[in-house]
C-alpha cells in the first residue's frame, strides 16, 4: 500500500505511539485520554493519530496545542486547503499528514477508516486506545497485539 505524505517525513523514523478511539466514547474516556495526554512530552513522544472519531479529533487538537509531534493519518485524500493551526504545525515540522488513499477517496468510509487503522497499527511501536467497544472494530484489530493500553472500554 502506497503512503502519501505531506510535512515532516522524518517523524516516520521516530518511535511512534498509535492513538485510536471508537466513534462513540463516554465522558470517562475523554477524561482518561486527557490524563494520558498530560504525560506526553514534545521531546520524547510522537503520536500516530486518526481523525475519524470525535475523541481522535479532540486528541489531535490537544497534541497540536501542546506541540507534541504527530502523524495525522487520514482515511481520505488530502484536503485542498489545510485548516489552521494544522497548516502552521505542518509548516513548522511538528506534523506529518499521511494517507493511504488516492485522489478518488474524498470522504472517509468505513472501509477506508478500517484500512487506515490497520496501517497505523502496523507503523506503531505502542498502541493507546482511548475507548473501544467490546467486540467492536478497534477491539478486534488490537486483540492479541503487544504493547496495547486501553484507557476505556
């Protein structure tokens, strides 16, 4: 699978922690994720993050705010214009945007999101799950994998 990259491609060489979350997450998942984010360091950490679920979106927004290097992995093609402050973070080398999708995938689909999650997991050294539903897609994808920390079920 070919990856398309925009931004600081040297982030791919770093040790990376994947962050995934189910689309529906209870308030306690947000609290647990916020606690985990508070332990991150801009010097030590690099987070691979999707943007499909609200919890993933909020996590990425917070990563930008605290300047933790991140790889934003999309389940669709790149937008024609990047929103601020993402554009600024890409320009400053704190973010790498990545996608496995070509120019024909303009919106994330269930399949493109599942494929994106598989790619994220294959690139990660560690995995943090903000929330997963027992027996759901993320639970099945991470079951049996090493170095998985599930913050909320």
